[in-house]
């Protein structure tokens, strides 16, 4: 199973991406595991809060790039839609969600983290938005969630420059809500989740929905179509080649 589920504290379920050899990249198994675990946790009244994390001391390096190569546009669109089922489930999840970001959250991994209600980061962790360097658009809802957190202009800068930001900058910008020492990230996230698990559940769910709105605010259909077009483009071919060859892309 690509997603491990346990109950590390009363009322708290923890979902951990378990592909450490692939830097916890999100593949079909992870997407399926997230959807199944979220459905189960959402239906279980004993679960009052959720922690999102990864194994191996890291959060997620994002999408599984090698599996994106060679897709036609229809297959790419279908893959995006499959991921969006997990995005939608997290965006509308009625219970508190805390992301425990260790080491890095890159691309879709950053998107996954920003679907949480609170983000706890390690002091040396990094958040990366490399899409423009790959010839891609932001995905996993990032084109909506990042501006909501930090404002439209700072988000546009991060996307345009395809930057990776430190935990300190992430905290200052509002990408993260709390920083902890690298060896205390999980403990801090679990403490946050345990505290949120004691809040009034119905009131929390209603407030969360009122503040977030339904999943349409994320613009997932446009994202899927734009990303599918990008994935079959010459720009992605060059961006991926440059990534593999560790050089600057030549668009």
C-alpha cells in the first residue's frame, strides 16, 4: 500500500505517503491510497482530525514525472482528473487537516500540503514550485490555494520564477503556519491535530465550508485541460530533458 494509515493520538488519523525510494512522489497507488483513506476517515466518527505526512523523513517530491512522459492528451487529462478526486476530497474534508512537511514539499507535493487547514514545517524544509521550468502549469489546486494563502502577486512571482523557498520564507509568506525543529515536525503536527480534534465538529465543518466554498473555486477542470495540453507539448519535453540532465531548459 502506497499510503500508510495509523492512529497516533486519540481522535487523530495519520496518512503517510510511503514511497521513500521515490521521494514519496505521487503515483497511481498514492492517489488511490489517499482517496480510500480519506473516505474511510471521513466516515469514521472516531476520527476528529487528520495529519498528512510522508515516510522516510520527507513529505513529497510531487508528481511522478517519469510516468507522465509519453502520455497522449486524453490519457494525461484522465490522469489529472484522477488526482483531482483526491484534491476534491481534501478540499471538502469536513474535519481538521494538518500537513507535517519534512525535508521538502515540491510541485504537487506542495499542492497536497496547501490543501490542509494548517501546515507545520521543519526548519530546514523547502517548498518548491518548479512548474515553469518544466513547461507545466501549477497543479493539485495550487493556482487557487497558493494565492488564497499568500496573495495573488506573491503567488504569481513564485510561479513565474519557479522558485524553491526555505521554511523561514514559507513561514513569513504564510505558506506554512508553524515551524519546528526537523526532529520535532511530526510531534508538532500531532499536537496541532490533537488540539483541533477537541473542537466542536459540526461547527468546525460548517465554518470550513463557509470559508473555502465548494470545490469549484479551485478551477480543477481548467487545470486538468491546461496541464494535459502542456504534458504533450515540446515545452514539457524540453523541461523534462533539462531536469534529467540537470541543466537549464532551453525553451
